[in-house]
């Protein structure tokens, strides 16, 4: 009989399952799988029954609380409908625009090559040289 520790080891590791399965025949492995599947189905049914009983108990408890307060299911339904009607659709938060392209704001022609700059980030060398030689960025503005 495999111990609980053996089953836990098989559940945690394929390598352990493979190592232990080498000592078994294919029929024995298939039989073990069938038994484990039956056990799994039984555990799922047991879990579903437990959930259903808990839900029934919760409903009974809620009904008792509503009765103590003098409320009916219709009162709660009306309140729920009123709340959903008043709810506004949520607006998406404005976040960072990472990856969005920005149109160029400045351009300059240097040695037959046009250099553009958005005005954000580090200033390109050609624009720095222009300013150092007494020029202004306003002369490089793109008029759209």
C-alpha cells in the first residue's frame, strides 16, 4: 500500500511518478489511474455537496435576518435594481502614454539631411550647435 507521503510525492513531481511507475506494469498503472480518477470524482461530489449545504445554511441565515428586520425579497430586489440604475459607467484612468509617437516640433536641414526633434528628451547635437552659433529654435519650428 502506498503511503500518503508517496502519493504526495507523485502529485508534486513527474520524475518521482516516472521513477515509481518503472516498477509497475502498464495494466497496474492504468488501474491506479482509474482508481485515482474515481477518488477524484468522489472528492468533487463531496466538495459540491459541502458547498450546497453551506449555501443553503447561508440563505436560511439571511432569510432569518431579513425577517427580523421586516424586509422581504422584493424589498431587496427593488433596492438592488435602484442601485444598478444609479451606477455610472466607470471611466478609464488616464495613464502613461508609453510607446505613443509624438509629432516632430522642430526640423533642420544639415548637409542635405533633414533632422527632426519633438522638443522632448535630449536635444540633438545639430540643434545644440545651432543655438551655440547664435541661432534660435523658433527658426526651426515646423509650421503645420
